C-alpha cells in the first residue's frame, strides 16, 4: 500500500511541525515519517522557519500549523496568540523572501467571524471578531495574512496568498483532548465516562478530506497564477450539515458503540450556533463535498472501529477511504 503523496498527486512533500502531541497519532500509525520529509520544529522559532524555507525552496505551501483547541486558549492565551498570529507572521515572512514560493494557502477557522448567533451562514464579507482567546487569535492571524497579501508579498517575491475558513472537521486518527469525536472514541473503547458540555451547541461537521480537497484546489489555482482565488473562502458541508453536539454523539453511537455519557456544565464561554455559507467556494471553485452528515460520521466510526479491531489493517483502511472519496468526486464533481 503506497501512502506517498508524490505518487498520487505528483508532488514532493515536506512537512514542518511539532512532534506528535498524543501517544496515538497518525504520523506514527501511518508511517508518515517514511513518506514525507519532516522537519520537527516550532513555527514560533523564526530562525528554524527561515532555515526550512531556505533549504526546501518550496513552490507552494499549505499553512495548517496552529494552536487549535478552544479550551487551551483559555488556559494558555499567550501560547495561543503567539502560535497563531506570530507563527503565521514567521511563516509568511520566510516565504515572501524565498524566490521559489509562488503561493500560500493559509487555514484559519469558521470561528473567526464576529458570531451573532445568526440562523444563516456567515459570508466572507461579514465582520470578523473574537470573544474568546482562540477566536481572537485567529482574527489576529487573518490581519497578518491580509497585511502580507496587500503590502508585504508584493515587496517580496510577489507570491499569491489565499486563506480558507473551515467548519469542524472529523475523521479517523484524531486523538486530541477536548474534541467530541476523540473524547467519544476514548470512552467507547475503554468504558470510561464521556462528559458532554453544551449538548445543544450547533456546529458544522464535515469530513477532513473534504477540506483537504478544497485546500488542494486552491493551491493548484495559485500555482497557475489565478489571482482571483487570492481571497478568503468558507468551506462547509454541502448538505446543510450543521448539527447539534447531541446529534453527532447519537450518530456515532448508531454507527459504532454506546458510551457512558454524563452531562456537565461548560467552564468557559462558547458560541451556541455557528454556520457558514460556502456558496463562494461552490461557485468559484466548483467544490462540492460528496459526503452528507450521516456518511461523514459513518466513515469516521468505521475508521476507529477498524483501528481498535485490527491495527495492522489501518493503513489499508485509510487508503481505501481516500480512494473511495476520490471515486465519489469523479462521479459527483467536476473538480
């Protein structure tokens, strides 16, 4: 089974990241270290980032590095702002001074919008803001990106920069703390109790590969010099995939196993309702994720079930899900 991206999309792939943060992680489980040239360092280390770009000389990069957990933002706001805003500055500064770089796809979040608890989806032209450390740090991140788009990249290598705002992603291989799916998986696999807060909170839930597909479409257009894509875009599920936390947990139970659930009070403020309009990505990129909410959860549950049943099968399961997704795209989409 060949997991090397160079053999699937014709790219030489390099990665810059911190060491895996959990004992179970896809990096080690799938043997990513054998298929991607990895640089282990912190994006807050400007010297290390500069060295990476100088030696690798990439044509394009997708900037996903972040402190992504809302609760950690409350516990460690300094780290959250430093990683998300200043880390992004380090990456963009190094890239604009690297002659080979032609484009950058920067990933932020749906939580970058000034959330007014609207029933309709936020559009790219709606006001940005942030009432908690994580959201505010992502707002600051977008200000850094916008500055490089408008004034600093043109004074460097002239690279094109775009940024994507995605909803909550789910999929096999996530074991982070304080996320619904990994917390459910731990409870279901060990018999421990799952404590849920804000059961009625509504979020967009989508398969991680759908967003990766969108990012690659953006990247390919940047490489082709299409200046029209160098703007913000929302990426959300195509089936009105906003669901309450309780609906997600029930669907996981239906597709895999029950878990002992306890309902607790939230210890920090969170948005109750958050929705995105992805009309711009649909119309300008012809990006149409083929999985609805039920299949998204089913594929996720199947991955974890396979992992705990037979670890030796998980590379093949992962590759098969990627192949199945590509087949759906070919049948349902033009991209």
